[in-house]
C-alpha cells in the first residue's frame, strides 16, 4: 500500500500544472461546444482514469449533451498493455444515430481506442470522435489519432488527474512524471 503522504515524494517532476490543465479543458470544451452546437452529443467516459477530465470537460460544454460510461481493460500489470481489450462495463444507452465522443485520459499505443472505435462503429453512430487529455504519439502502434486532445506528452510514466499506477496517484490535481524507482525493482 502506498502512503498517501508520500504521493508527492514519488513524483520526479510536474509535467502539467493544475492551471495548465484547467485552461486546456476550457479550450477543448469550447471547441466541442462549437462543433456540436444543436447536436446533443453523447460523451462516453472511459472509466476510471478519464473521470476527472470527463467531469471537468462536461462542465465546459455550453450546449445540450448526455453522458454515459464504459469500463475497458487492456493492462494486466498496470503498466503495459497486453493487446487484448476487454469490455468490463458497457454503455447503458444506444448510440445508433447519435453523435458520440469517447472521452479518455490518454492515448498511448492506441490499441484500446482503436478496438473501441471499431466496436462502437458497428453500432451505427451518426459520428464517432475521440477526445483525450494526453496524447503520446511516440508509443502509437496503430493508425489512430485523437480528434480532440489537450497535450502531447513525452514517453514517460505519467500520473495524476485520473492517471494511476497501481490505482494510486489519481487524486493529484496535476500531471507528474513518476520516479522510475516507484514502478521498477531498482533499489
């Protein structure tokens, strides 16, 4: 168990401050509001990492919209994707004929979102887009890019603002780079 008092001690450096994140989320909310005016989009939060971003983004959208949630998994040890995407919780609403925006915390290899967009595409949405706070294109292993993204980040282990390591650090109000000794056996 990780000591909550030690959370900040495990951060190598702050990559994105709380203020930078808030400003970018406002920007993304304004773009989505403009692009989807009068369309009542369905925003689908990918649980759990995207929850803080999703909540803040929804507050910045100035027109009608609806929410739904999915839980998917492609990580077996909390660090590396094993390439198999499992739907742990599906949406409650039909997306047929709806404008759908998948809201995710980070696009890394792209495998999870690639699988998800193919799956959801079979459900006949009017449109299907991806909004993610962080994009890590260096790690991409498939042809997919987010339609809306906040920041391009380096290939480092980032935590905070919903992103975790072993379910910890999600509650940090900023995004930081985790010290390697926290997630490796190096002593």
